[in-house]
C-alpha cells in the first residue's frame, strides 16, 4: 500500500514537472510549442584588443551553450529567439598591491584582473517584453608574480566566457 502510494506521488511529481514542457532542470523556461529556433549572429570584437579569434570563440561558445541546454534548433537568421552584439571591453587592471618588503624598492602588483564586457541585443519574437539590450560583464584574476597574461590568457578568457554564457542564458530564457 505504502509503495503504491509512493510510486503514485513520484509519478505525479515527474509529470507535473515535465508535462507542460516549459520548465526544465537546466533552468530554462521555454515553451517549446511556440519557440523552436534560436539564431545567434556573429558577435563583433568592437575594441580590437584581446585574442584575435575572441569574437568567433564567443559566438560559437554561445551557440554550443544553447545546443547543450535546450531543444531549440540553431538557425542562421530569424530565429524565434535572436542574439546579436559585440565585445565592448577587454581590459587588464591591477587589483591589489604587493609589498616589496624593502624601503628602496617599489611595491608591485599582487593581483591583476582581466575583465570582458559583452553587449547583447536579445529579441524574443514570441514574447516581446522578454527582449532586452544590455551589457554583461565578468572577470578573472591572476597573480603576475607567478605568471604572465600571455601564459594564462586563454584559460582566463574561457573562464570568463563560461560565466557570460550562463548569465546571458539565465537572463534570456530562465527568468525565474
């Protein structure tokens, strides 16, 4: 009796979570009955600094992020969900001073921060009020006393992009 009741409750819970097709375990709240496609235009490196393939890497990474987390078909243009934009800032700045321990030698930089800003224009053709145009910013730090930017730049950019993909995805389709 208890086992049957427990199975009934579990079955009901599973169907109530997945029955309408709008919510998923990845956080997306997409109505797949009306929203079937996503188009992600090539993002542009508007500032000219950073790795030479940074804009292409970002564009392809965002496409991959949506492919792995939704059932949407990626199309070249005119998707039900549309993304476009550009990388608008790429800067390295000191964040912490490190004491040299000497009165004759200057203090140095103990921590450097790489910050990337991506401006995104998102159009939801099914729900216009969900559309937005805004910048997304993220950063990663490294210690210049143990490494150089050239040595860690690829890893830092990947870490920053992963965070940006998450933030953009959440803003566009999670909307909790």
